[in-house]
């Protein structure tokens, strides 16, 4: 297995949950089959281990309702980033922990409220839509967006969605993983577009938001270049002899 591409993919995937380890540390952990190289002062070990378990689970089952549930079922390491009931489809009528609201801004009270009850049929609609599509890159990213918006599980929904999208597109066999924007500003705009996708009240609005998301993703050539970028133990250097002002929040 190409650990270079997998390390880049894992860092992209786990950045959805404030992963602090570098790509170099991630590749070292893959090479050594040990989490010792990772940052030990946060949740990196838990989400790293569980991501690998989730990938293995859907590789065995295949892209399906059971496969999607199996991904989230593996998010069982002790961490605040993980669901209390891994693989459990939310039902707020019976479990208060399933009552979810997504804040759409750091200092905003504006929220998105996903369905209170999620069933296997809801996931089946996502799977069937992909299977009946042309199964393009855009169709695979739509799997990610739909799972993220549905919020079928207590936590780890975006990670579940991105693993599921890659499974649908077959990248766990090719190593040509679907990754988030590599540029910080593009990535921030992508997440804003995803929040707008959450807010969309009908299919027409969803299409507009989804197009904005797709436009911010790396092209196939840029994606493959990023996945195969050599990994070294170097850190970005800050400009010298300048008064640094951080505008990115």
C-alpha cells in the first residue's frame, strides 16, 4: 500500500476534527504500525485508529447501507470526538443525545437542525442515488454532502461521509483518494459552502451550494499531485523580519 497517498488522505480526512499530527507523523505511524509518532496530547490517536478501522470495515462490506453504518461503528475509541453510540442511527424521540443542532458560525446562534429520526431508508436513498448515477467524482462528493447534511450518527458524520464517498468511487483500491481542498482559504470556503448546503431548503438550492463546493475542490491533476507529494519532516517557516498579523480565523 502507498503510505504516502494514504497519509495525505488521512490528514485531509482527520482535519475535519482538528487533527494535530503532521503528514510526516501520520506516514511514520502507518509505516511503524504504531500511533507512537502521533501527537499524544489530543484526540489524534483515537481518530487515527478509528479511521483505519472504518476504512477496513467498508472495504470488506462494500458501499452500501451496512457499509456506511459499519464505518461509524468503528468510531469507538475513547474520545470526545467520537459518538457515544457508534453506528447508532439517531432517533431523538427515544434518546436525548440524538437531538442534534449544528451551529453555522463561531459566534452565531444560527443553527441547522437535521431530521430528528434517521432510518436505514434514508441511507438507502443516498446509496441508490449514487448507484443509479454516472458515478463521477461529483456523484461521489454528493454522497459526502448528503451524509454530512443528514447527520445520521451522533458524531463523526463528515468523516463517515468522506470515507463512504471514497469507497463508492473505489479509491481504496486505486489510491487516488478524494481529498478536501489543500489551500486553507479554499478549504474555509468549502466548509462555508457545505454549511449553506445544510441550510438549503430544496433541491434547487442544494444544487447551487453543491456547485460552489465542487468548484473549490482540487482538479484531478492537482489531487493526484497532492496525494503523491513527497513527505519530509519539515515545518512551514514564518516570514522573517515582518510583523505577523493573523487574518485567518
